[in-house]
C-alpha cells in the first residue's frame, strides 16, 4: 500500500494532492507527538521500539495470497490497539515510513503524507475504534483480528480514492480492485494482529491496565522482540513472495496486464508517469546492490531494523524530554526492572 512518487505526474494537480497530504500528515504528526509527550514512559518507549521494529520487519515480508498477489502487515491497527490511541499508530508509522522511503525507496518521498494518512491515521482510527467496540462482547484476540482486517481494507479504499484524485488509476477500477485485493490481504493483517495482541497482552498485561499479574521484564521483552524481528526479516529475504502487492496489482489491472482473479502477465507498471521527485535511495528494494544477493538483503534489513529502533527511541525521548527530566508520572520509578 506504499504509494510511489510517480503517481503525481499523471495530472497537473498531482503535486498539489501530494503537498496537501504532507500538510495534513504534519498536523497529525503534531497530535501524535503531543500524545507521546503525555503518555509515554521509559518502559513504554522500549515496548514502542520493539513494535516499530516488528512492523518494519513484517512490512518487508510479502506473503502470497493467491491470484498472483502478495500482501504484508500494515501495522496501524496493531500499534493503536497496543497503546490505546490512533495517534500511537501515526507516531510509529511515520517513523517507519520515513525510513522506508528515504533509505529503501519503499514508498515515495512526496507521497509520505498520503502514506502516513492511510497506514497511520486511517488504519489506526479504524483499528482502534473497531477493536474498542468489538472487545465489549468478543475476546480480545478475535476483536483485534476483526480490527486488523477492517483497518487494512478501509485504508486501501482511501488509497484508491487518492490515486483517482491524482489521475493515476480510474476510480471505477481502483476502488473495487483495491477493496477485493485488500479484503484478501486483510486476512493476513487480521491473523497477525490477533496473534500479536494475544502474545503482547499475555506477557505485558499492564498494557491492558491489569496490574494484578506480573509482566515479563522489559529487558527480556526487548531481547525476545528484537530477535523475533530479526528472524522475520531473515525469512523475508528467503521466503517472501515475488508476486506484486495489492497496489502494484491494481496498477497492472488498470493497465490491462492482469485480470483481477488471475496471475499477473507483467510484474512492472509500464505506464508510469515521470517521477517528479527522483529520490535515489541508498539501499533500494532492501538490498545493498543489484548483485548483492541474499547477504546484501540481510545486511540492508538489519540496517533498517537498527535505524527504526534508534529513530523511534530518539524521537520518543525528545518528545518526552520535559517529563523525563521532571521524573515522569508518580509511581513510574523502578519501571522496567
């Protein structure tokens, strides 16, 4: 669902759509930083860093879904549910998406605003509020699965509307096809979100407000979480699907290179407009070069995980600097031991 920059070259107003998206995303980021300042503690920053690293790794792992389409986790619903706010999703996804665009060329630079809106805010809002509603009557993991599916599908529909605004894809093609593909891909999102929520709330019951059970120590949580992210990243190198994702497949359908429910006859969008940004990512396509092979891809993914981890901690510490200096909230002393 990472929108590329070439979509802004299809019409004279394409750049305006990208700029408006960036302005809206900047406002949302301001709200998310305010959320972080009010809600993050040293312990929660560590958990947030693991979530960010996990989302980065899972987004690099495209799974086959059938019909010549692959899909991966968006992560907005997961972050919003774990931390109880859509702005947690905006906070995490903004940092992940910036790293992906600038370092790996995954998603456009001018398109960052639209990608943050879709995968951070839209997915975060839909995921959080649908989970909040469903969990009143259903078990948490099942509610999280429904929320993850809805977040993926509705964010994809917004993406289709934005693509139609730029003239990149016809609305009568983009909206139904993006819906169909992400209704299927959303099953992956739902299952992963349900499993991770069940695991996270089991080892860290404090995230649900349950202080009666002793949580796993933050050090153990960090180690296990980061090792899991590395393993997922390694699997992405060797086992990720080569099929185009839902967005690329929609472009191929729009161009007539693919029938909706059939494998693609081409793997690249041939009708791309001129990329007006021309950003040269240092590690394009999560590799250190065309001839780098699996080793280069592993190196690139490790770099990405380290950068994502460091960036989320640095930004979170900067956002909460005043609170950290004043000693945080009452009762926070000794957290993480």
